[in-house]
C-alpha cells in the first residue's frame, strides 16, 4: 500500500470500519436533536454496502461521520484500528486524502476548473508529482469514457459526465473506501445504470464501496444492505454474492520532497486565488480601490515633500555649500549690528590660514546705481574676495574672476550676473570689456556669472561683484566688513569648524563676543527636519485611507468566504488541510492589496506628471525606498486584514460547508 498506510499499521485490520455506541446530536435552540442513536456497525475491506433509509433517517449523517467529514457526539469510530475521535482537523484531512473518495449526489465539482484539474485536486494536497498526477487524472478520465472531454469545465458536461469526473476524483489517490451519497439521484436512468455498473466494477477491483440511498433498486447492487430508521439500524442483510478480492492492486504514485510539496500547494493556492480575482473583476477592483487611493496618496505626498525639500536645499547650496557666515552683532534681529565695526579684513585673513578653511571671502555690500551709456539700473553691489565664486559655488557664463593681486591692487574690475547683463546690455552687446559706472566709480566688466537661484525678495535683483578692497576704499569709504563667508573643507566637521572659528575670533577681538555665526548646515538640518515632519503628518492622514482600504478588503473577503463556502467544503472533502484553505484566501487578500499598491504607485506617477506639467515649480522626487515601502505596506495590509477572513474560511466545518448552496 501507499507510504501513508505504514502510519496506520503494516496490515489492514478487519474490519476496516468499526462503530460502537455511536451517537450524533445537534443543538436546535434549547432542544437537543439526536440523529444517530447508539449505532453499532462493522464494515470489512472490499465490501459493497448500501445504507438505506428514508429522508431524515440519519443515513447521510452516518456517511459524513464514516468519511471523517463530521464527528460523533459520543461513542467510538475506529478506522483500520485507529480511534478517529483522537485525531485533529489536519489528521482527519489526511485520512480523507489518503483513504476516502467521495461521490456526491450534486457532483460537487469546482466550476472554474476543467475535468482534469478537478480530478487531480486530491493529489495536489497529497504531494504527488505534477507530471504523475496529471497523467493519472488523464488515465482515469479516459478509462471512464471522458478522453475527449478532459479540458471541459463542469458547465459544459452532462450530469452523467460530471458524475464520472466525480468518480475519477474519488479514485485519484487510490480511493480505498468510496462513499457515494445518492450517486444516481441527479442522473437519468441510463446514466444511473452506467454509474452503478462502474461502482460494481470498482467493487470487483477490491474497493470498499459504501452507498447511501433511499432507492431499493440501487441497494440491490450491493452485497450487503444496512437499513436505518430514526437514527437506529433496524436491519443488516447480506446477499448471497461471491466474495470480492479484498486485496487491491495499489498504484504507486511518485511523491515529491516535503519542501516541494509545500511549494506545490502554495502555487495551487495562488492559482485559485488568481482565478477567483479574475472571475470577479469588478468586485476585485472595487476591493483594491481603497488601497490604490491610499498608496497613491502616501507615495505622492512623500515624493512631493522630498521634491520640495531637494528644491530648497539646492537653492541653499547655490548660496553656499558647506559654508559658515560670520556677521557683526549678537544674533539675528540685533538692531545695533549696523553700528558694530569690529569685523575686519585681518579677521578674514586669520580664518583663511586655518586647516578647516577651504576658501574664504570677506564681504561688504550696498545698493548702487549702475550706468552703461544711457541705461541706468539699481543693483546690489558686493565687494568680495577672489575666492567668493568658489565659496558660493557660482558658475561663470563667460569671462573670468578677479585675482588675489586684483584685490590687493584695488582693481576697478567687476563681475556681473545674468540679471545685470540683461538690464544693462539690452541691445545684445558683449559685456566683457565694457566699462560701467558703479556709483561714481568706473569699472571694467571681466566676467558674467549665472544669476543666483536664491529665493524670496530680491531673487531677480541685478548683482555686481567687485574686489572688496575696491568697494571699501573707492565706493563705500569704510574699513570694516559686513560679513565673512568660510567654505569649510569637505573632510572637516561643520560643527567643529564653527567652534574653532568662534574661539579664534573671540581671541582676536580681545574676548568680546561682538559677532555671531550662521552655519548653513544648521539651516539644511532645520529645513530637512521641518519638511520631514510635515510629510509625516500628511502621510499619517493618507495612511488612514490605507486602513480604511484594508477594512474594505477584510469585508469583501468575508463576503467572498461566504460565497465560496461550498468550494471550501469540496476542498476539505478531498483532503485540503486548514492551512491550505487559509493560504488560499490569505494569498488572495495579499494579491488584491499588492496589485492595489502597484496601481496606486502608477497613479502616483501619473499625478506627479500632471502636477509638474500644469503647476509651475512643482517637483516630485520618487525614491526606490518609498516605492518598496509602498509595496511592502500594501502587502502587510493584505496579511493583516486578510487573516481574519482566511482564518474564518479555514475553520469552517466541512459538512456545513458542503451543504451550503
């Protein structure tokens, strides 16, 4: 026999089925209804037994208990000498899978599977190799006259053909004991006669056949008739028939490794989940709609937050990367800072000699009237050092910067930006080499830089840059600085550099703390922190829609479980474990949410494209981590909100599930 037989004993003990004082009671309101009353029954291997009785006599309940679909309230049931009452749900499923084959009155075929797929289902749960089970299913169907209907679904088969598919499914894993519940009840007389002839043939092959019927003509085919009335066996008659050979020729099946068996069942669960989703497209889409909206909202909000943050940080970087600004006064808002004149060029020189200083530039500035020919504009005039353009990261459009020698010589050279060029040279003249008047001082233009991408008031102002010595002595007439900007070396810590500059200037100023520092790294950190906080707050609002979507998934899955209760019962009858049922519905929930997440990400990209197209300055920055997090979170929602419906499906009672229309 199969390997499973080793777990039940090396030999088939006689009788194969033994019932003692078996009772089955049901609760009906406050009353207890007893369907089976102290039933004693032995059935030997290879027998063909008909259990007869009128409707409500308890014969179907008895068959359900014999087939391990139901459990007795009291008494004992031994199969091959093993006490069934001590077995758990998965062990009972193993018995059904390994030993029992069911032939139901209503066929109980899954409508979404073709004949071959319906037949091979028990072998999937038994861990049979895919090639071997497919070949056996085809061989069985061909033997039963359905060789040309292998890939037809139940709806395309006649009643007799569907019942033959049911017989083939019962034989798929061997079918030591075949339980037939009113097998001809839904068939015409011809199809019914063919089915009974087939059962007799299986009986002659050594199968134990148990037929539940109310029809005496059907019972005549059996060699033993057990009559039951009101839950009590009233007669047990054996007919004078030749004893069949109880030893069956078992067909060996190719089993696969445990890990492959688990993977095979997982694939089957995923396949059935996918089919269920495809069969109910509109319901599936409406189920994932909440997930789509939630994921699209979260991804879009995060991308918009990251894009806005990057835009702001880029603008800060254009002002100066890794820079520390030194200003006179005690801090921002100090009204006396304009009267503090202790920040000197020598301070800049001292800082420039330190290891942390990559480059440095003093700075003075004022608004001046700039003249070129008959064109006059107001411009921000800045006196800066030779390294200013390196410190600020400014790029030259044409020409060049002034040098250290120009600074020392107080050269009357100037660099202008795009805004100044457009304002002064309206006729398209080349500004390089042209002389412009700054205040009352003529200077020669030697370079043009790209306009600063700074934001806020003055972002479109024309700018003129001259050596700070020229600005201090020739234009402004002052000997003090309005600021010093230090570009910190890349290998140096910004906070450490800030501390060192503070210590140096405090020493140079005789202990006076008449200056303050602005660390652009602190500004970046503040902007990043603020943006992240706002993004988190808005994301939490979007997460609420995800949770609502998850609740929607749970509700629809519960409805799906109710609608597919009969399918669950069929799968349990052919040997599906609770875990197999749980996986199938859990996978379906995860697939719905995963696809919803994918559509949500796609919707977010579409919204981002539309936003950047129609809203000037809008920027969304999508990160791989955000996309992965979206898929992970949507899948987790499927697991969390799909678990309860899946668990509910897995815990259904097989008998009640099969009875659901």
